[in-house]
């Protein structure tokens, strides 16, 4: 006997519409119930022509997220029947993937100007991160690592129905996707048109009592209409405040229905003149946890002095063979960041006599080493940095020195040909110690129209360490957030 369905639930439920699917297998009711209670996402497996954007070639794959699981099992089945679909047991979430273009925000600019601006942004970001690490209470704010100048890499996406093109900044230290929305009380200038919710048929505000709203760090005040509010804070007083909503997002060739994103109505700061932020952090509202990809993603950052774009791959295809894998660690103080167990640094093929304790993440969440896409230059505690720098200087005595530049204290005048010593990062993994040898382009940064190169590291003002994006460039960085591992892939960024 079917359970009685509450009329109010029917009125409030977001019905899946316009999915032209024909699936041939059914999930047993008890399995569907288990899936619903687990909060997973259903891949409906549709492929249909995008009828709105006439310029798109090919088809969009549609992934559907069931927004809430507070309803009776009978109600969920009714909704699926009304939508004219069935759930296929073969539509596993881990087979889906999409590849997105990754652009550097200043790839067409003057190199000297780029260097100066990037160092300014980097100093702000690190100051914010260090300050953030000292805080214990994050109630009321979306955790984020970006500074007022924000990160370096931009991803093109589309939002709404019909879809509107937007460019957002990728950030592995942030937990939320948000964009500026009309009619904002305070907006920063952006290159794209500001998204207008009134023009989107798929826009739905999330109520305060929703379990999605509960995923924010603490219960924020509801707005005057009872919708879920968010606040994302950054350095120098920059922030985004607005409403949490369900919207349709297009990433590459994949359309995702009922995606939880922030619609920002009060936005202080510049945010690189981009529409917003794409959070890829370890928090529950991160893109990685919002869509059915099994917790896999990878990126390959483009070279800072190249016109070639990089890539962000979401899904199982993000995991490459030949990678060196290390465990991902969690911090109770800073759960949004991806920590790795670094145990040392090397120069010239020799691991330096630096204590592993310098890189240790304590049980209380202090110290440790994070991978960060938004920080440019890697930072290590002063003792480790000085030992690292001095060992590098000792093996480059025959290369002419140049005065320090900005935050770099070790610089060189570049002759026509140079043989640089190798530089390596050392980690602990399940198979023991592993090392990542990085090429010269990843441990040197050129300034002064390429005639001066500096050792691209700096001391950290605390016990906290960061592996920045210069050291990650053109290396495939793969994340398995379910298996809690991170892979350093071969140089196959194409």
C-alpha cells in the first residue's frame, strides 16, 4: 500500500523535467531507498541536443542531482514516474567525466606587469591563509582560501536556463561555487554579463530548513523570504554574500541539474573581474562533492609564460596511470584544504637533513603542508626554507648572482646555457618514501624580461607550508577525494 503523499511536499519538490531518456534496467525499490538515504547523486544518463544555444556542436550529457532526501520513498518514486524516467542500476557515477579548458587570467598580458601583480596577489593570499590557520571558530562563513586578488586560473562555465556564459576562478582552497547575480546591492566589475536569476527557468532558492543549507559551517541567518544565506570571506575585507540556490550548470559537455551554488548580491573586492569562484576544496559544498564523479578530479596548470591553456578533468578519467600517489590528510581545524604528508626536500638528488617534524600536521590541526592552486610560490617554515635555499646556492656557485627581487632573496643572471641541479619534494606513501623531481621551470621564476631568474620559494611566517602553483605547472595533479589520495602524474599536460 503506497504511503500517503503530503500535498505540500509535492508543491515544494523540484520535479525533473524534459529528460528524453530511455533506460532498460530498473533499480529495485530497496536499493533506490538505500541510494536516497545515502545522499548520492543519480546519473540519469541522458543525451539530448541543446536546443537553446545554436552554436554548440554535439550533445550535452545530463547529470541530475536529487536536491533533498527528506521525503518518503513513495514520493520519490512518484516524482520519477511523473518525470517519465527510470533509474538504471548500470548508471554508476564513477564513469562520468568532463574536460574543461583552464586559462591563466593574465596569459595575454605583459610579462613584467604579470610578475608584479602576481607577487602582490600572492603576498595577500598567503597572509590570509596564515591568518585563517590561526582561527578556530569558522561558524557563519563559507571556508575559503582565496585573497582579494584571488587565484590565477579561470574556467569557462554556463549557468541557468537558457545558459549564460560565465568565467569563474578555480580554487582548491574554497568550498562553494558562486557568481554575482542581478540585482546586486554591491557588485564588482566583471567581463561577463552579470547573471540574472529572473531570466532563468531553472533558478530555485534553497530554504533555510534544507539539509543543503545545513552543510554551511553553522546556521546563517535566513533572508527575509526564508531562503538560505551564505557568506564567503576573503583577505582585505573582500567577501561575497547572497543566497544559496539550485541552478543548472554546464561544464564542458555536461549539464548538471539542481546544482547548489551561491548567488552573490553583495560582493566586495575585485575578484579578478571574473564572475565568481569555483570551489574544489574538501568541503561538502565543493563542486567535487556536488556532482556524480566519484570524488575524482585532476588539473594540469598551464605554463605561466605560455599561450597554451591547461585543463581541469572531472570524473574517473582524471586518474592517470604512472602517477606517484600519496595519502591526503585531514585537519580538524581546516577541513577544506588538501594536506599531504611531506617529509623532506632535496637538491642535486640528495634529500636534505631537515627534520620531518617541520612538515608534520598535528592532531590539533596545526602545521602541515597543503596543495593550493591559488598560491603562486611555495612556502616552507624558515628553518626548512633556509636549508633548502643554502643547498641550492652551494650547487650553483658558478652561476652569476643577481640582486633579490620582491619576495625572492636568491636570484641569478641568466647566461645562454645553464646546468641546474635537480630539486625534489619527498613524501611518505603507503609503499614508503616517494619523491617528486621537479624541472627547472617549476623551481625558477624569471623576471626582468627573462634575464633574471629567482629561486621560486619563500619562507613561511608560521609552521604551515604551501605547495604553490608554480611548482605544480604542467604536472598532472590528480585527486581521489573518496580514497583520500593525491597523484603526481607524468608530464602529459595536453
